[in-house]
């Protein structure tokens, strides 16, 4: 199965359901999709594992939508989204499964990639956090990995999506 990760104004369509980080074969997951929502019917919902640090360096670990670490953050779960926020309400990471109509209303290059690859789900990721020495900022218009920026890209690959100090690897 394929998943489309919509981050900033870019789409990364991959066979895996994980975003990992690292290098040289030493990969650690920062986000894993366990299950996705099947719309308004059925019991299926977006279920994720997250292993990151907030901008203050505090660990944020979520397993199957439930907080694991004692760091001060909240986890809000809905059928199609999981939001991890600080106690002041600011977002650390937001993972949202887009519905078909919303995904098909994205930029033309992204829609074309979605139509060709037909992913099981389009997952939008937003927030600002760290994994090891990588500073990840996923804004409306761009994805930043440290100072490497990605905007208006539509890429497809055969493996998991990976973040490195050099940027994105598919």
C-alpha cells in the first residue's frame, strides 16, 4: 500500500507508512501510521505512533494515539487527526488524514501524483519539532529540514520517507 505524506506544499508518495530519520541504514521512525480512517462508517480511525522532541528538547512519545512520556503536552484525537500540543495550546505536531475531496483540491502537480500512484491515504503533517539534530518545520508553504527547504514538490518513491541532514530521501 502507498501513503501520500503532504508536508508544507509538497507531497511525498511512498510505499511505506513511516517517516524515519537518520543515515547510513540507521533509521529511526519519527511517525508511523498504524491505521487510517475509513470515512464516516466503521470503527477504523487514524492511529499513529510519534517519537520526537519539542522545540525545548522535551521528549514527545505517542503510541497508538496515547501519550507515553511524562512531558507536559496534550494529545487530542479525532477520527481523522491527532494533534500534540504544549499546555499553552501551541502545536508541536498535527497529523491529519485528508478526505478525498480535500486531497484532490491541492496543487495540480500533487493531484497528478496522487492520481498516478493512488495512495491508500493522504496524510498532512504540520508542526515544529526535533529528531536528533534535525530541526523539522512543516508550515503551510514549506517543509524545512534544518535549513533545507522544500516547496511545491511532488515526489514518489519505493520505500519509507526519510529525513536526513542532507534533506529528504525516498
